[in-house]
C-alpha cells in the first residue's frame, strides 16, 4: 500500500517541434495547483516538467532520467496537438520498469480527450486517459492508488478492463472550486522568455462554428458552453504572477469576455485594482468579433464597448486575435459563424483606432468554396488592409477538417447528393485532421500553388512569427518590431501573388503561367530575406536565440541547395541568379 503522506507525482508537458511556440503548458500548472490545494501531494513531492522550459538542445533522455530519479507513484503526460507521434516514438514502458512500485501513467490534454483509444492501444494499455477537464479526475486517480476506489467510479477517464476500453461519463468541473494554478516553475519558464497564461473563462459563448470540434469535446454536457472563473481567483493569480516578476501574460480563454460588456467591465475593475497596488501587465487576448462590435447593438452599447477597450488599452491590452475566417457572407454561413463581414471590419477598425495590435484567423479555402468566393475574399482582405494581419499563410489558409465536426457532416451530405468524396476517412493523429479535396478543380490547382509556395515560406515565416509574438519583453527584445515588419511584408507579398494566381485560373490561364507566379513569389520572398539578412545576422549574434538561428540557417541551406552558394538577388522586381 502506498503511503498517502509520501505519494510522489510527476507532471510532464510534452514539447513538440511541430509547434514552435515557446510557452507555459498551462494545463499542468492548473492540475499541479489542484493537487497541492486539495492536499493530495506535498509541494516537495511534486515535480513539474514543462518541456517548453528546457533548452531544446537538451537530450530528451536526460529529461526522462530526471523523471525516473524522482521515483514517482504517478506520471501524468500533458499531450497537446502535434505531440502524438513524438510521444509514441520516445515512450516505452521499459523506461519506468526500475520504479517500484510501478507508477500509474496518465495521459491528458487535447489529444487524449479526442482519441483516448489511440493512447491506450498504441502507447500504453495499462495507462489511464483523461478526457476533457482533469482537475477532479487526477485527484480521484491518486486516491485510487491509496484506497480501494474503483476506476469505474471516476468521471472523465478511459481505461482498459478485461480487453475492452471503458469510457466513463464526462462531467464538467465547477470552476468555483478550481484551485489557483501552480506557479513555482515560473522562474525556469522566464529564463526562456516563455509565454505565461492565465484563465478567466472556459468554453465559447457561441460554440456553433461548423469547423469546431466543441460538440465532441462537450459530449455529455453540451448545454453549458461558456463559464467564468470567480473574479477573485483571476485577481489572486495575477498577484502571484507579479510576485514572480511576470509582466506580460496571455489570456488562454477561447473567447475573452464572451459573456458581454459586463464581463469586460469586470476585467477593467480587476486591472484597475491591481494598478492601485503597483501591479501592471501587458496582455494579449482572443476575442469574438461580436464582443467588440455588433450590428444589433444600440449606439450606447457601441460607445460602451469602445470606452472599455480604450481603458483596457491603457491598462495593458496589447493584442487581440479575432477569428474573422472569411469576408464573404456565403462562406461565413457555411462555417456557421455568428458575425457578418462588415461587423468584422468595424471591429478591426475600432481596434486600429485605439492602436491595439490585431491578428486575424482566416480560412480562405474550404472544400466547397468557389472561385468567385475566393476573389471576393481577396478583395475583402486588400480593400480593408487585412493581408498584413492575417495570421496563417500557406496550408494554414485551408480549412482544417477536424473529425466529428458539423463540417464533416456537410461534406457527407454533399457526397450523398453529388457522389464526390471530398475527404479521406483516416485522420492525422497529431492534428486530428482529415486530408481534404476540393469540389472545384480550379481551387485544387490554386491550393497546390499555395502548398508549393509554403515550402519556401514556412521555414522562415512561422519561426519568426512564433518568437516575435510576445513583443519587446520576448526573446528578441526591441528587435521584435523589426521581425514583425518582415512578417507583415511576407503576408502582403503572399496575398498579392495568390490574387495573381486566382486571376490566372479564373481566366483560364495555363499551368506554365501559374509556375511563373510561383517563381515570382519565391523571388520576392528571397529578395525580402536578403534585404534583411544583415539585420537578422545581427539579431542572431546579440540574442543567441535558437529558434531564430535555426530558421536563418535552414533558409540559407534551402537557398544553397536550390540555387547554389553564389545566389545573388536584386531588389524587388528583379531576378535571382
């Protein structure tokens, strides 16, 4: 029997090179806080291993050795998107064979929530997978180690029993009872300029977008989609972070202030209270378009929203991410988005007036889109100067078909009606997305162009975007402004060439002309790189940032392999030789 007073637990957040961001894995911070608050484990008997906080050159075996030396009774793995194949490759039950008694292995996070069977069948059939919110489940699992508590009585878990995988009922936790996050590992995260997260809410006030997998995530409790933590919890968490000298945070909320203007007023009140005691933050959020502007609002509501956002700007609001997704009413209807195209423009213009940074999500291509829709979308982007703030490029502009979503059902209906299958049934374990096709052959060719262009752009663009997102307090300091200028230039060039490509296909252009457009885009990106090469070299030398160094080196290797080491590029509009 395990001594309940000396139970030892390790929580591991898996790092995946497929997602280059460097930030706190907030899930294990919350789980760790719950275990300590409920007196399930002593602080000295809890090891939090956030792999984002480690130098990425550290061999993963060294990290596993640290885990094994701790001799834990339970090892919990937090598994974000992009981590499945990586964990499967490095995981082995033999790694933990020297630990006596054998620790209980628990998989939690985004991927085990959706595909628990994969973890139990392909990685470890003696483990337990937590589906969804894990605060209560993890405490109950620890209790099962020291009592006769049956796994069948624990909500939100899946496990093997007599050759069958059992999926217990799902239950949301009561946010009023959730403890403050564990923050003792913050110093290690700050050493690598990691993004630090806080939570004000969970869920989405709309929660009906057809490309979103929220329905399967909610399963047993679909009636409740948006919930807020007590204001005192948020305030105390911010105070705790300030005590660790944290000055920049990101709200992890899917829908910041999703319950309306009253909630925004509450946030203003909290930050004003903190300001009075000398605590200030720079913070980034994700918001719904209709949390900023709605055609249905009265003039008074529109004025109130602007006033509150203006105050939040003064209090530290730096950037807002908006899920605009499309500039055409037809496509927004197909996505089942809540807002209209003009509302997104009004929201963006309001943020611009207030000099708040903006980044937008945009799904330019979906399997059922048409050439006229794409033309209207590009016009929408260019007319409203949105190309420079569009977050994703390349394949990121294509709809990611997540399994078990309403959009899958839309494609199934199309198949039953037309007889044309637009997706493969086998999804990717890392992303949970199905490979998709396009009903319009011209769209397929345009997307081929985009994917080919992405081979040149992605190795440079995405690392730069990742390391600059935290502003001047991030890894690059004041150089982040220079990187953002490069990023915005890449985005403008990209949308410009997509416009040319669409125009060619729309007018029956030959494939050779499309290839010319592709080459022109590559030339433009290479010219832009060379114009900033000296500055990038200076940044690498002064910051010693590994992500930046790797991005520059890999782009140089790409250029050398394709063009040879004597590559010289003239100014934009010229030629590469």
